[in-house]
């Protein structure tokens, strides 16, 4: 005779196990793909794609694409424009990038989100003397909370008639552009009237999430005033900083010194644009970063000099309590050259964005770069596709 209670109990356990399995699959499918616990041995260039210059989309001028990030769940990209509401309101584009046969087949804009200020209004068109300016240089998407964090460079402008200072900021917004909060900046990272703090156009050009979005790394494009000279021709001792933030507490917990390369060629025209700095970073795992250096020398060439480095933060000196590298020289991070874009023997424009994309047919990770064309008529709106070798 059958024991109905035992059969009922077994059936219940069977269905419970199925539910647990399905739940696990659902979680794994929707879980964010955040920072792969793998190493990168090398990268290989696959293709270039050129978007028509200064096109329009939903009544906005497309350009100034300074940061890119990939939403794996929805297979879409986010691109931030550094337009200070000069041509169109400060914005983030949603983009589809189709990859076929290891080549970028199409880049199609699908949406635009206007970035809102804390009071709920759009950023005004930047003008001299105005104490509000949006200058987006990097954007990262958090799929857990479905939010963006973006870096705003602010402004430091001195004229004979007036002084304009707009403080830089790290700001979290919703996917519809609504202001959520800002990450407090540590001492020494504000713009001042003196030669102290952040230089003009040299704030957090790079952002990278790690540790399941609990950690945010942020890289200064160029040295703080108190940390010494900028990179220039035949000077390879410039030191900038990479910061580590605890996102739960919104607190800066570590800082690292990063040694910039010298400007590769001598400019023939003096300009604020003669520089080499960190244009973006990307986390490989919780302690390893890809660091992209981008240099430009006015009057000598029409292309950017871009190098991709591999940096391991494990065991590195935490310089958070070092207020001046000039007074207290630190031990900089060790970096390994991964790729030099000059080896491609093709025009390389102002690359400012980098993100991991989808897996390629062979299972390797893809890497996607984007160019900031500065809304210039002589520049090219490029995208680059690379293959990552573990």
C-alpha cells in the first residue's frame, strides 16, 4: 500500500528543487556582468567604424562623445556628450552597436536622456560668468540600481574682467536623468582661485566600477597643482592620481600615484591642448585596471597618441594622506603597455571612451572605444572594436 504522505512530501521536495533551480537560473541570467575575474594578456584590433560627423538625433547635435558603457542585459550602450549645453542640452545617448563577423556593422542611436540638475531643470547653456556648467567626461551604468554615475569637469576660467569657477562633481542620476546625489570630493580636489587643486579640464576623465558595483575608481586626467608639473615633451615624471571610492558610504578610501608618459612629440604651437593624460579607465577585476593615456601636440600632427596600459593596484602604496607629491614623492603604480594605437598605421582621433562589449563568436570578450570629435569639422567620429585575449 502506498504511503500518500511520503509521496506528497517527495513531490513537494521535487517541485521545490525545480523552483530553486529556475530561480537560480533567472538570477544568473539577469545578474550584472561586473568585472571579470580574469587577466588580459593582449588585445587585437578588429575593426573601425566611422559615424557621419555632426549628425542630428531627436533635435540634438551628435558629438563630443566622451564616455561609453555597455549594458549587457539589454545589449545596449550609453554614450555621454561633453557638450556644455552649447549645441543641445547636456545628455546621454542610448546606442545599439551591431557586431557581425568580428566587425562593427552599424552604430545606431536609439534614445537620448537629458541630464538634470538638482533642482530638476536642464543645465543651461554655458556662458562666461554662469555658475553652472555640464561637462560630462565619463559615464558608467549600474544595472543593480539602474542608475548612472557621471563625471562633470566644472570650469576654471580667468579673464581680465571676471573669474568663473564651477566646481567639478561626481553625480549619480536615474536612467531618466533625474539627480540622485553626489559623491563628496576629498580635500585638495576642488577648483580654486590659487594654483591649488584641480587644473582646468583635468578632473575625473575616467571612471570604472568594480567589486559588484561596491567600488568606484576615478582617474584624474592630469596632476593636481600641488602634485607637480603636467606631462610635457621630454618630461616623463608627471604624477596624477587614481582614487578608490566606497560607494556604500560615498567615501574616498584610497588614492594611488600614476606616472604619465612624456608628451611624445614637441609641439610647434603653444597651447593649453598640448598634454598627455588619462582619458579613461576600465576595471578588469577588483584590483586591475586598463588605463588609457591620450596625448596631443598642437601644430605637429593631426592625430592623437593613444596607449593602453595594464595596472595592478594590489599592494600599491595608498597615498590618500599625501597632500603634495612635490613635498612627499610617492611610489607610483607599475604599468605594463598593452597596446599602442600608433601601431595601427591609420588615423587615430581623440579617443576618450572605453568599455567591454559582448562576447565574440569565439567566446573572447570584446572591447569598444569611442572618439570625442569636439564638434570639430576636421575630426572623425570613430569607434574601434578589439578582441581581448585572457
